[in-house]
């Protein structure tokens, strides 16, 4: 079961962007990655780091939302937002998940976002193993055995239960994070992803794995503790 959908907003009206941003921020299963006032400005960042869900206005200068939607990677799904109902049929022709007519209430927004979450849960079954390349071969890793992943400059170290040495692989942290199910793994630092059910203890903003201590950075602290709370892991303050 997915716990978060990454999303972005594109609308040439600043007030519309602000409204949608406020809706995203109070929807627990949405994670805002970016907001843009034109499709042209969004093109590069969304190509470099695709999101799962895009709230996309249709009528915009330079490049319309309908035109932009045809340029998106297959893994990005669209919910169109517009003040013009005549675009409804066209939105489904480009395989949009939904269509929101302005002015958009939070109730309508939430219903549409839930529809997207349901779609992703049905079409993306969780994996229990991954393959990574190490020393000129592909190695299969059981996710149940992963304790944590450490990111270095050009590669990652994957630490496993009952293994004295980590597996080294030429991967970025972003690629690894996208490979792992976010219902089981959470990023706690720019350089660390952990599997919370394997944590022995948390003390002074550090996670304990045996003799190893993983720092929890300020940027990821809230997300980490929200994950624990959402998975019924009780914390004593």
C-alpha cells in the first residue's frame, strides 16, 4: 500500500497555485515536489525528476496543459484543473486520471486525489526483491534483509542483516529511493534511507543499528516521525 504520492502543480494563475498548494499540504498522502506558473518552466525539472501526479491547468500561454501532458513520461499521471468545462472530453483522450472544474473545493480535490491514490495502488503492486549491479554482476536482494542504505558521491552501500559487509552499487540515492516501496522505507538524511521495522532504537536524533548510528537530519525529521506515527509505531516523548 502506498503511503505517499509525489506531485507537482502547474497553473499560470498564482492564486490557483496557492489554493492547490494548500490542498496538497493538508492531504496526508500527497507530497508536493514543485509548483510552477508555466509548463515551459516545469519542463526541465519534471524531466529530471518525474512525479507520480501532476495537477495541470489547461489554458496557459506558450504551451497549453493539453499539449504539455503529451510530453510527460508514462509514469506521471495528470489531473487537469480548468475553468472551462468544454475540455472535459479532451482530458480523457490524453488518458488523464481526472478533471477538476474551477473553482475547486477541497472536497472535490480530495476525491480526485483519492482516485489517483487508488489507481497507483492497483497498478503498482509492491515488490519484495530488487536487483542491483555490483562487481560486474546483478545481485538479487531480499528487501526484508535491508537495514539501511548509505549514499556516497557516486554509489550506495546497502547494509543487510547477517552480512558483515555492505553491497556496493553504482546508483544514486534518488534511483534507490524510487526503487524501494515507500510503505517500508523512509529517507532520514541526504545520505541515508532506513527500513524502520529494523530499527533497534532512536536516541538523540540518531537511529541505532547495532553499533552503527544513523543521523536524522532536520530536513527529513518530520517526514520520518510522521512515517512512524502512520505505521502505529508509538513514540515516547
